[in-house]
C-alpha cells in the first residue's frame, strides 16, 4: 500500500517494515522513527552525490529505519515507553 501510494519511491519491503513497525510501536512513534530515518538517508544521499556516484542511484531505506528506531529507543524519544 505504501509502495503504491508513493508510486514506487518507497519499495514494498520498506512499506512492509513501516507498517509492521506502526503496529508494534504505534503511529505517532513511527513518525519519530521515520523522521530520523529520512534525515539520515538524506545525509547519506548528500554524501553519495558529493562523491559523484550519480543522481539516479537508489538507496535502501530499511537500514535507516533500523538506525532511526535504535536511536529513538536509546535516546528516549518516546519509542520505548507507554504514553
């Protein structure tokens, strides 16, 4: 569903992980994780472009979602506690 709505920009695996994470930690908390993940992937994309690897390359999002979740839980951004 997420992949269809984003017209293939977010892959099926990424969408599945986002949906499962939403069921596991809730919609509000998954937004925090996605904010961190998109920020980190944006930084990686800037480095990738600066190294002149090309503007048409596709970067996987799942590693950044994982890092966003770990950072959110370890820093107490509300992902590991009940509201």
